[in-house]
C-alpha cells in the first residue's frame, strides 16, 4: 500500500495540534457500471482518471476518482454499444437506413436513404438509438419561378437546402428559396427604388425627398410650422421614416376648459406662454405646446360670484355679498324653526353651502301609529305604541325616524286559504293573539289562527284541519251499477235505491271531499221484499241487502204478538229472532202490544220488559186479579194532629194575657241607680220620675304645668 497527503503540526501552549492526513492510494483493480466491468490502474488519493470500459471504448468511458483508498465513478457510464443494423421509422420516411456502429454515449451523423435526402443525428445509450436532430425528406426538383422582382429557374435541391437568387434591375435585394419535404418555400425580398417626390408623415408635416435606390436614406429638416429632424429610407417604391419626427407648433387660437377659456398667440413646440384670465375671472394660466396640442401647465381661471340671494333649502334664502372664487361668506344664523348657521362658498361663480347648515325641527305627527309631539333637531323620544310595543324615535333635519323598537298591529277580521284551498274565516285578532277560525265555503271544521304584527297565519292545533264537503256525482258499485248521488256534507251518508229495477240499495258517504260507497251493493244476491212463515203465521219483510239485516223488526200480524228481525245471505232470507216488549201498562193487553201503539219513551222506560220468543204466537188469557189485603188505618194520625193544634192555641192566648196585663196588676219597679233620692220618692209614691236633670259642670281653672329648671352655670361652647 502507498499513501498520499501531508500533515502539518502546530504547537500551541504546550499542546501539539495536527491538520491534514495521510490516506491510502487506490491500487489497480476493477469496478462495474451497468453490468460492464471497468479495469483501472493506480490512482493516487484525491485524483481521478479517465478509463475506457471493458473491453473497449465502444462500451463507454468513465472518470474514476480515488476517495481515501476507495474508487468511485464520478462521471460517465458504461453500456452496450449500438451495433450496425437497418433503421426504419418516420424519421426516414419509412425507408431502410443502414446504420454504422455507435459507441455507448456516442453520436453519429447519418445520411438519409437514397430515396430521400437530408441528414439525421443519432445518439446511443446502452443499445438504444435516439434521433437528436435532423430529418429526411423528398428532394425538390428544378422549377421555373416568376416572382416579384425576379424570374429564374431553381436548381434541384435536397431536403432542407436553401438557395438565394438576386433580383433583376431595377429591383434590389434577392429571392430566398428553401426546400422542405419536396416543396419549395419562396420569399421575395426584391424592392424598387423611390422616385423624387413629397410625402406626409405622422404629425401632418409634408417632406420633399430626392430619387433613391432601395435601402438608401435621406435626412432633412422639418418644414415651417414644425420642429425637428427626419431621416427617410427608401423601401419598395415609397420611402418611410427611419428615424426622427416633425412636431407641429401651436397656432394662435382659444384654449377651452370646463368653466373658462383664454385666447393665446402662436406657441412653439415645447414652449410655454403665460396669459391673464378674463376680467370676470380671477387668476392666470401658463399654456404649453406639445406637437400642436395646447395643454394647461399651471394656474387656472376662476369666476367670481355676484351679490344676491342663495336658497339654502326650501323656505330659507340668505343674502350674500360678492364673493371671490374659494371665498367663504361670514356666518349667517338660520331663521326660526331651524337650528344652526351657514357660511356660503363661491366655486367658479357658483354659490353653495361651504360650512354648516340649517336643519329643521320636527312638527308633531304620527309614526307607526304612535303620536309624537314637536321635537327639536337631534332630539330623541320614547313612544308607546297604540296596540303593542314601544319605539325610540329621533328628529333629524325635520324628519322623525325610528332607531330602536317597533310598533305591532293587530289583524283585522278576514279570511285565508290553507294548502288544500279551503277558505278559513277569522275575526279580529290582537298582536300575538290566537282565535279559532271557521272553515267556510265548501269545507267545514275549525283551525287556530294567530297574529304577528298585522299578519294572520294558520297555527292549527293537533288534529285541527278543514275537511271538504262532497259534490254530487256518479259512483260505480262492484257489480258495475252506476249510482247517482247528490251533494253531501262531510260525514253525511245517504241511502240510495239501486236504479234500473235492480234489487238492493247502497249507502253513499262523504269524507273530506271524497264521495264513496260505504255499504251495500246491487244485484241478484240481495233479497227482494216479501214474507216468510214465522212459526204460526206469515210475516212481511222489506228489501234486504246481501249480508245485512232489517233496520227495524216487522210486527207479527193479527192476534199474534212479537216482532221479527230478518237477515239476507246470498238472496236467501232467514229469521234472526222474534222479540216482544211487554210493559206493565194498565189497560193494555199483550195482544194489543205492537210498535205502533208504544212510544219511544215507553220503550226506553220499559227496556227491561223485553222478551225473546220462539216465533209469532197467541198470548194466554188474562190472569185473574189478586185478593184484597189489609191496609193501614190512618185515622188515628188525624186525631193526634187536631189535639196538638188545639193545645197550641190555648198556650198562645195565656202568653198574650201575661204580656199585655194592666199596670195595676204589676209589681213595683226597682229604684233608679242614677237618682237615688228621686227614685226613692217616686218609689214611695208608687211611680218613677221621667224628669231629665241637666248636668252641671263645675268651673275648674286649668293651671299649666311649668317644670322648674336649675340655672346653667357652665361655660358656653364657642361659636361655629
């Protein structure tokens, strides 16, 4: 092994520090790239060497560097070369092309097949050919051409070849011809000379030029009224401006602005001139000329405002003196009914409000139904709404507006339609109130309606809705019979006899606008009216629908008792039962009992007196009456009542005599405790005094009480 490199040592404060190092070189060996071996020789560390891939440079070339004893490929690759073969593709116009050997990562220019012309630039990478540039195309045969400025015959040209042909006298230049895929591309660059003459250029200047050949230039000064220098170049017959320009001076004229104008003299291009404004205006202007166009460089003219009146707003006109442009008038107070002051401003002769204003106060009025009184500008007030709610309002320049709250109104009586088109009528409703609306027209029912700020809305409770009545129409039974029905209300039903002499009847019912057959049918399965034997006699029965029974019992005829109920099943009539109501009514025998001589009240009162019979039968004879039984003697009660009444009369007479007896029959009265003396005298006389003795008051003097106080001998407090 060998080493390369260097090491330097530095002694610093008794310590030795080293920099650099010695590293092993790369000994001869072999390395692979893309499965191709590469044999390399001795390579010192930190250097590199170009090495051909094994077995030859046809397989590529790599650069190998030695990194501290380890070889590394830092550039190039190894791969299989592209051997000679036949190449055919769109690049060769599908003709076969004999290819030479091309090394890996190499390139070669190959002439196109003999059938076409041109050159293709190929490159090879690990046996893969690629076309980098070039193309193959058909040759262009010789051809006679007659173009602008030239007439000639082109030679035969290969693909992508170029050819130039000089123009004929008096033309200058050439004709450029190129060949691509068998077609000629021709561009004539021939131009004629320019005869002497005049031409106008941009800006309006008219220039003279001499005779020139194509490509020749002529320089000249701009004519009078213009400034500048121009160079003309002869093109094809006519010259053109190659460089420079002519700028027009500004002739004397009038310069206009929006609100003013001034007269100016001739102004040269790029020059400026200052002018005074019209006597009715203030200010000055500096005008500048730029290629014949005058522009304002500085200043302006401003119209003064003459004295007069200015209408600040409807009803307010203020007088002002003459004002200069931009001048403000002295402050002027607004009249009564308004607040503030204004200063008028003059702008180009137009007077306007420059500062301040005259906002108006607000007269009393009504807003959202609430009344408000006279309000000053910017004053606020709180109002109570007439129905519900409250609002805060403010006055701003004569207009009262609401800035907080709202007034709510109720809903007047009216009507509305629900989603099904049913009309619902409702009375007046307070804000946030509810009422029960009535379904009207062709509907029935009730629906709750609420009100929110004047808008009525349906608010049905659970189960509330409008149901529609039914219009008359034709219905078809299951057997195909058409039944005609009239108008029916919701929930109403109507029995209808089958038409056309058919047996039976149907019940038509209306439910929320839908007319349908609730029961019954028409046809031979129903039972016609007739009679049948019920045990001992024949009992008539009405027409009965199949599967139904008679609505009411049929009375047994003659002396038979009972009432029979019949049923129909598939055109066959049978007796369901025979029953009798036998109430205990005096004078009414069983044989005379039937539905015709019994009222509904009798039937309800004697509903328990019901008997079910085996059939119509003749009742048994009337049973004999019951034997008499002893009763209760009530005469002794009358005797006792008369005795008690007589005793009461006697006791009442005795009590009245005792109460109403004369004075002589009474005892002496008790002496009075108020006047003992008089009472004793009266008692001795046997009578009581009735004299009223007045009360004598003694004259007593009232002496007010005055408490005796000890003198205050202590020092007084200081004055505050």
